[in-house]
C-alpha cells in the first residue's frame, strides 16, 4: 500500500543534541512538507520541498534543517538551536501542481526533551 | 496571504445530538477548502473538500460542510454524532494557483459524551 512512513514514533532529545526525524513516501509525490503541531496552535509549516534538491523555509524554520536528496525521502533535523522542540511532528506529501488533491500525512513523531 | 480561523477550540456534545464546527477563512485569491480529522497520536486524514460546483459537500460518514462565499465560511456539521466521532478537526485552505501553500486552522476538539 502506498503511504508515508515516519520514524521513530517517539524520540527524546538531550540538551544540545541534534536529532533527525525520518519521513519516507512511496506515493511518487514531488512535494513534501514538515509541520509542527502544538496543542491549541494547529499545524505550523516548518519546511517544504516541491522537487528533489530544492526546499524552502516555512513559517517557523529557525532551529530546523532539511535535505531532499531523493524523491521519496525528506528528513528533518531538529538542531540544538531549537530551544523548544517538544512537539508532535507531521510529514506530508502531495502533488505540487494539483491543488485539488489532499495532503497525505504520516502518523507523526512525538519529540520530547529529556 | 491566507488565513483560517476556528473559533472553538473544544466542543462537547452528547451522543446523537447535532454539532457544528465553525471555520472562517480569508484569502486574496481563489481557494480550495478542506476539513481534516485527526484521531489521537495519528496523522491527519481528509474528511471532505470543496473545490467548485455545489456548495454543499458530504463525507461518507455523515459529515457535511457548506461553502459560503459571502461569509467566507466553511462550517462542518453532522446531524447526529457518535462516540467514534471524538477527534480533532482541522479546517484548511489551499490557493488554487501558484505555489499551493496549505494553511491550517488551530483545530477544534470534538468530544462526544455518552
């Protein structure tokens, strides 16, 4: 079955540590997104990529980095510069030139600070 | 720029009672409108969408939403809720042209009371 796989489901970060969240899709979508979800704040866009080897900052990119070396993969690194990383992180994908289409979401990664 | 407002952060309702979850949006261009549902510790799933044509759209599980252009609203309704409808609901808009950024509201938690 086609879909988006996020791993790990739960992740803990120590102070000063960088951690990487994995996102893999087999839907053959060009566009991929990372959202951060905090209670009462909805989904906020961190980074997005419309095509391989290209990505753009979203609304809250500070303290995060991404890469898009392969169409199916869009890992997110939470760096030590992100002072409040505890949140639920969601990866999504879609076709960038088909606005009528929905976003497909992974099941999320809960990141917590030790 | 576009934005989405969901005024109700939580909506408690008794089982078999009707419910309305409110969504208002603003945008300088034409948009497509979506409702997504999120069950605990999961990603978002598309519930229904408005693209064009009939202003009333329905989902397979009894929800419906009506697009009102003059009031820039896309409220979600269900005439009789079930326990299984307990979840968080997100309204979203996506521009119909250019880079189709998706903007989400802050979400409404629907709690169905037995």
